[in-house]
C-alpha cells in the first residue's frame, strides 16, 4: 500500500511538470490558434539561460550569495524569454496571419529548431545544474496510515506548491486584469477583438511572454530535479497527450490532464510494465489520450467542436 | 514561348485524358526519367549515390505517400515514421520466415501490412481532425518504436536488436553495387509516382480532395467519409510502408528501430509542406530540399568559417545547422506557404509568355 501511494505521488509530481508544459501549449493555442511545438525548446532555452546566468553571476559575485545569483539568473532568463516572444511575433507570426493551421504548426517546428540551435550556441551544450536551494532530502509521511510510511522528496512538495501558485496567479491574471480580458477576447474571436480596439500584435507578444514564463518555471523545476540538458526538449512530446486529454482550450484541463497522465504513466510502468517488457510509459500516455479522443473528441474539458458548412 | 500550348489540339477523349496534356510537359518528364535512368549512373560517383541519390529517392517515395494523406485528403499525420518501420519490419519478417520469398513481393507485402495498420490508426480520423488527429497518429509512432524495440519476435530475436537482409536478389539480378541500388529504387519511385498521379486524377482522388476541402459538404454530396478517409490512410501507408522497406533493405542494409523514430515522421511532414501540399512534383522537391540541405550545410559551414578565419567546431556546425534549417523552414513558409511546387508552376507560367510578356 505504501509503495502504491509512493508511486502515485511520484506520478503526480511528474504529472505536474507535464501540466506546466501543457499550460504553455494551451495559453498560446487559446490566444492565437497556434499549436506551439516550440514549447519544449522554450523550456530548454529558459532552463539553459537560467542555469548559465546564475552560474556566471555566481562566479562574478565570488560565490557568496546564491540567492542573488539565482535572482539575476531568473531575471536574465525572463529577459531572454521576452526577447524570444518579441522575435517570434515580429519576424514570424505577424507575417503568417490567416494561414492554415498546418502551416502555423510547421512554423513552430521551425522556431523550435532555431531556438534549440541558438540556445546551445549561446549557452553551451553541456549538462548544467540549477540550484535554487530546494531541499533534496526525503521525508517520511503518513506513518499512521500505512506501515512504514511513505517517502516523499521535500523538493517535490516545493515544486508542487510553486506550480499551484503559478496556476493561481495565471487564473487571476486571466480573469481579473485588463490584459487578461484582452487575451480572452482575442482567443474568442480575432476579428471582433481587433474591431473593439485590442491590438493583436501586442497581445500575441504578451501571451508568448506568459508562455515563456511558464516554460521558465517548468525549466527551473525540471532542471533542479534532473539537470539541464538537450533532452529536455522531449518534454514537449511527453506533454502532448496531456493537452489532448484535457482539451486544447482549457487551462484546468491541462492541469487535470497532466496529473492523470503522470499517475497513469507511473502506475502502468510499475504494475503493467514488467509483463510486457517495460518502457511503456511514453506510448501509454498516448494511448490513454487516444481512447479519450474516441469518446470525447474535444478532450475532457475542451469546448465542443461544432462543424459548420 | 518555350511552354506554349498553342496549336496542340485534343481531338479525342484519350488525348484529353492524358496525364500530361501539353507536349512540353510530357517530353520534359520522359527526358527527366531517361536522364535519371541512363545519364545519372554514368555521371554520379559512389558518394553521390550513397549519401544523396538513394536517400532522396526513398524519401521522396515516402513523402509521396504522406502527401496523398496530408496534401490530398487533408488528414495530418505525425506517424509516417511508424508506417515506414512497419513496412520495413514486415518485409523483413516475410523474407526471413518464408523460404524463397521474392524480394519485391516481400516489399509489397510489407506495404500491405503498413496499410492494414494505417487503416487501424486512421479510425480516429473519423471522429477527430487537425491537431487531435496528429496526436492520434503519434500514438502509432510511439507504440511502434516500443514494439520493435521490446518485442523480440519482430526482430527474429536478434541479440543486438538490429536486423539485416543478407542479399537483395530480383529474378537472378543481385542488387549490390550503389548504381544497381539506385536503379532499383528509381524503378520503384517511377512506378509509384505514376500510380499516385493516376489515383489523384481518378474518382478516389477526387473524393479525397472533396473531404480535404470541406468534409461536411463532401458528405452531403454523397461521398462516404469513412471510405474516403480510410482509403487515403491505407494507400498512403502502403506507399510509406514500401518506402520503409526500401529504406531498410536498400539504403541502410541493417537497421534498428531508431532509424524510424519520430524525427523521421516530422521530416516527412516537412518535406510535404515545404515541397507543396497536394502536388506529386512537390514531394520530390521537398525530399530533395530536406536531404540535400543538411549535407550542404555540413560541407559549406566549415568552409565559410575558414574563409573568415574562424574554425568552426563540430558542435558549432551542428548548432548552426539547427538554426539555418529552422530559419529556412520559417522563411519558406512565410514567402511561399504553398511550397516549392508553387514556384515551379509560377516558373512555367513565366516561360509560357517569355520573352514577350504582353
């Protein structure tokens, strides 16, 4: 029983990371109708920038203030993400207004290549570490409930709390602020939004920035758990079934979908994997998404898809 | 002037229904095939065959298959690599498990196996479309990656996980030198390109295009979406499967599941979009672009670096390749969203009037 809960909690933690990446997908899709395959590359660039900026500033400061170095790192990485958002809007999206979905999808793959190349050219292609001072030691919990208790990393708790704060902040941002309202208006109808005076271009920069910040948070959590390296880009492919499961247009869907996929992956790997030879994590998530698709084509929380002639 | 249809009258139905109704087109294509079959084997060296021509031919066949599905029927797929893998492994198993299996039959059976799986993974297309469908096909990709890696039966319990075909022999003709391999691939590509061209002109191709343009409207005028979509999946997967068998048997010789990873699927989709969706010619342009570009960059960048006095490291080259490749994709999609095939048809239009534009 203890093992089962441990596995499940581990799954929830992974799922939360997926949720963060999926959130980036959903934000951009809602606001511009672009499915952003470059989200994985953005996580990579953000994590690389964070790791390197804090490393450099740590060296410059003489290594006595880790906190300051991390703040500089976060600010630097944030600036990089802003630059990325601005460049994407200025040089790519602006020229592709009114193109088909497939073209936009391909363009984000192109952006992903460029970001991967640029990020590694500027920040190097080794394995780097991010140290934001998260405690690594495990704690034993629920000793009263199950025999022997359940072992959990403190780090995972902090990460989960951080993600929850982020999601809460985003919800408030979307629901309560003027910019958030503008973003929702653009998501509903580009033309209508434009005709009431919402600048599309600026809105897109903002939404790519927000997605960049989400990528930064995902990058920091992922990087401090497992180190920053190129393979981080594959997280985009891991998070894809999450958005499909939760619905492409739904923020809560991304969160719930991420948790379901995370838990499903871990449980299937542990309890089903040994019978079929292991390594089933990745396709299991996709098959789960596929089954949901067959019954609910719009995902669990997505808006119903209506076909008009 | 060079591309003028004046004076070419069609006096019979047969003349009206030819693939190329304009004589220049016909002679150009015949000339191209003759050049590829006769002149290229004499001109190209071994490196050209191995590194450029054979992969180009095989990948254009695969791109052709993907184009039938994506370009003509409008169903996005990110699982093309999986169907290549199914084609390759099925053909391999037919070769290994049945004594005296003819090579070409094994490849076609490999294609048929891919077609069967194509129908299976095409079923979600009846319910979902666009991006959701792309994800459904990605499921096929990851499932196949896993199955060929973990299930020993498919690889005939080979200990290293890689499989190979000993000898390629067609009716006593042993295909082993690069030139022969090239000609073997060329024959496949020409035959399949003709089949694809004719399919798209026939009733079934028109059904696909109707579904692509507006599926609800197509349904209303009496096209069965289930038949049209699943047939597109089947035919496309058949092409891709045969290409996969060629890729494994002829180009790679011995291969592992990684040869057909998700990157391959993306690459094929790139070829179709850069080449031109819904164009047979476009598949070839796209394949040529994607095959040649990395090789070109690999050769050219160190040279450029030495010109300006910077020695470019291997890692630097591979990063620069990423950047330039991505930028070119973005650039092409911005300036010509309809692909290289559109440039081709614009060029033909210009040639029609040149040098007297009025």
